C-alpha cells in the first residue's frame, strides 16, 4: 500500500477507484482502514475515488505519542494534508464513531476542503463518556505505572498494531515511561473535557456552525446511541437522518463488522446523497 509522509509521519493509505469525486472514509476506535474496504469498493463502483488511511497511532501508520491536542483534531489535520497530497480536495468526508468525530472536526477546521459530511454511528451519552476515556487512555496509563513501557507494548491492542508495523515497537520502547504517562494523561484530560457533550467531542456552537451538507446514519448500541445521532441532526442545520432497519440495544458496542448486512444500504444512501451534492 502507498505511504505518504504527512506532518512528519508515515501514513499508510489506499485509494479505491480510478476516477471521480474524492471521498474519505475514516474508521472508528483505533482500527485499521481495512474495516471500511468493502464499503469503499461499493462506493467506488458508483464512480468515486475513495481514500482510506490508517490514522497516526493506528494500523500500519507511524506512532506519535504527544498529547498536545485531542486526537480527533490531529487526525483531521493529517487527513487534510493527505488529501492535499493526493490532489483530492475538496472531498466528501465520512466516518464512523471516532471517525465521525474526526470528520466533524475536519469540516470545522477545513470547511473549504469539505464537500459534505457522511456520518455513521455518532458517539454520545454518559455511558460512552464513562467508558471511552478509560479504553483509550486510562488502562494504558495504569499499565505504564505498574509495568513500564514493556507492559504497555505487551497489551493486546498494541500487539495488534505492531503486527502491522513492527517499527512502532522500537519507537514505543524508546519512549521514557514518564513521558508516555504525561502525554496519555494530557490526552485523557482533553478527551474528558469534551466527552460529556451530547455529541461527544463537539460543542453545540460548533455543530450549529456547520454549513456543509450532512447525512447521518445512527448507531444502535450504548456508545453509539440513536439519541446522539438525533442531537447531531437537530443541531446541524439542513442535515438528513437515515435510519437503518435496526433497533437500539442495551449492548456496550456492536462491532461494525456486524453491520455487514447493512453495507449495501449504507453505500446506496451515501451515493444517493453525494449525487445530490
């Protein structure tokens, strides 16, 4: 897969489709872009170029543990530069979960680079606010305090990422444990400051400032509640809400892979929306 040097880091990416308007799709959590490859293939077949990439600290892209800005902002700025590198601006910007938060931040920071927003599984609510800071940062801070960088690097999440880019293991082991704890603690504080908002990571005034055409497909678990998508729909003027044939479930997180049955409808919904914008 191609590698681009973006903001001092190597980012792993792929463009699906040879021609047409550019689309960027951003996966959730810290998962690699592979999760969205089947969806990208469906969208590209309708005449779009779909850019997929591993965000920094995910997949096969480089690690950079800094803790200076909330990660969704950093990811948004990286994506802007990656799209510019590929002469793919402006683009339709889409994402699920943390990818949706990144897409929203992209639009807020780079309006001129945004044709429209394609949002999936918007995150919000007190359950998510209590769960995600620990998942992203808290557990690793504890590992570092108790067992140093060796314990962090031995964790399942980091081991999965090292398999995709073994160079990141050497980079991580060279970080001083106190520097890692400080950076992760800063990230956790920044994240917690915006975690309790109705739409996680985005203030109401920011949502109301969005003028780009927007379509939202709600999630149906406790982290990606349909209520959070409804809030985003209410606050983003002119946005559209498309409900899949799913019902809310009292389950912490439904893996995106379990939405495979809805992939064709998601692609059709996004394509129809993009054709109008």
